[in-house]
C-alpha cells in the first residue's frame, strides 16, 4: 500500500516580508556605491524568532563589517522588534518598517559615508580632493 500525499495545496501569498525589504536595500547599497560597500543580511532562525542582522561590508577594508541594525519577529512578520544602537522599537506595519529603516539610514549616513570614503581607491580620493 502506498502512502498518500496528505499535504494541502500550498501557495505563497506574495507578501513583502521584512527579510525581502532588507535584501532589496542590501542590493541597492551595492549598486549605489559601485560595489565599494556591500549590504549583507544575515538571518538566524534557530530560536523562537527570526533575527535579521543588516550589515555593511567594506571589501577594500579587509571585509570590515559594520552592523547597522537588526530586526526580529516570529513566524508572522508583524509586529516586529527593531534594534539599533539607541535601543529597541516595536514596529506594527510594513509602512512603519520602511519609515524606520529610512530614518536609520539617514541617522547613520556619516558612518556609511566614512566607510565609503575609506574604501575609495587613492586615485578617486585625489580626484575628489583636487
């Protein structure tokens, strides 16, 4: 006797997830800096929650890694908790998450620009100064 397939029909519902948002931002950073900086999303799903760390990597600086922030959530995307150097924030919706990330990127802009500056080849840095 063969064992029947007991699974129901499974279809993803196409929701834009927090992980998808972070991956998109990581790809945009790479393009925006011509590959001088790389966005990286590292996910740990071993506990009761998913934890997504958003890192910036500077390959020209020995792959220096700067962790900008992390977000964590259970099986469902929202609510989630965002964590940065200033503490934790509970986020209820996708719109709130997009606003929070935008603000975080603007707040950390000086650090990101310093990593970008340090990553420039000497010839490009001389052109900017001259």
